[in-house]
């Protein structure tokens, strides 16, 4: 029996008009200048409304080669629901205006059997936007190609849990047909986010934010999950996908292939110049298998 997760953020966070949405994504995918690569095994991409981060996200999704991939694991942070674990969807299909993405129920069952995952209610699933914002891009890139998805809501994990899930999921990286779509925005700056770190040596506030974000991005590129944890402890940078990124880093450390993360694009929703301002940063990266 089909249990569908509706595209509840369509019509607000992005257009629910399929023709318009397809054209918008096409335009961004063409404009970013990236091309499909058989070696790309994953991406890190933002999840804000498309008017804010859609253009930046294209730099990640344009690299996907749909011929090579038959399954996409989605790792998204939980914004509204607290769990110290990772959670699996109870749905059988995720709806998008550009077509439906079926869930790989066999892999879901396999993960469930590990006893390490909880199930999320459909209400929790639909309220969360972090994975939904990747779906239209995936539906677009895989148009005409069969693909299944494995959505994993990543809760407020301890460093030990991040490492445990990384070890558990690492074997899936070894199968080149699997792909990983990791959802994260970067610094949320301003009093409304309770985060106003400012290093005046960097110049204007927005430059300080970029320096801080790029320090984190460099550590992510190094693949060192422990250094990333230390960076977050030191600066407390409000990277909302910190847990999915950490799990991904542990996966890459424990898998049999050598995979290197590279950031391709960095943007901010606005340039903060005074303490009254606020902004959210967006970054897109690819994870490529190396020979």
C-alpha cells in the first residue's frame, strides 16, 4: 500500500508549478558550469528556500551522473523534532512537483534490523524541510532514470553516535551505484539566531562570517571528523547540518574507497554590516571517488 510523503513545502519554499520549477532548476544547472562526473559519490548542499539557496545548490547537483546511480541516501538534520538517534521514513514514496521518488524499502528494512534507528511519524517527516529541499533537484537530475531513495533524518547525535552511524553506513559507500545527498546550511548569523561571533580583524561582519565558514569547510575537505568536532566546540558555528556532515565524514573514513570532498560554491543570503543584520550561509560540495 502506498504511503506518500507530500511535498508540503511546495508553493512556499519553492514553486509548486512543475513547468516553472523545471525551468528554474534547468537554468541554475546550466549556469553553474559544472558537468556530470562518473566519480561523484555524494554532495553537500543547502536546504533553504530556492530564492535564497537554489542557485548555490545547483553547483552540487549538476555533478550527478544519473546513469551511474540507482539509489540516493538522503541525510538531513532535524529542525523540529528531538531525537538522539537517526530516524527512517514510514512512507513508501516522496512526492515532488517533478515526479515521485520511491523509497528503497529493502534498504530501509536492512537499516531497521540493525536496531539503531527509530521510525519517524509522517507528521515529523512532512514538517521537516531539510531533505525535501533536495528532492526537486534529484527528481530533475534523475528524470528518465530509475532511482530509489533512502531518507535518514539525523538527530542530535553525540560524537560517539556519529561515529557509530558512520561505521554502520560505510559499506553503502563501497557500492558505486549508491549516492549520498547531505543537507546542510552553514552559519546562521544574527541575534535572531543567538549567534553573533565577530572577529574584527577580518573586516566587515560578513567577511568574518565567511572566514569562519571557510575554516569549517577546509576541515570538512580534510575528511577529519575529530577536527570538525573540535572546530564546532571552539566556535559553535551554527551549521545546522553538523550531524549529517559528521556522519558522512565517519562513513568516508570507514569505507573501502577513497572519497575526497571539495567545496565548489559559497554564498550568503545577505551581507551583514551591523549587529542588527542577519544572514544564512550556503555552501555546495561534491564528494569524488579517487582512483
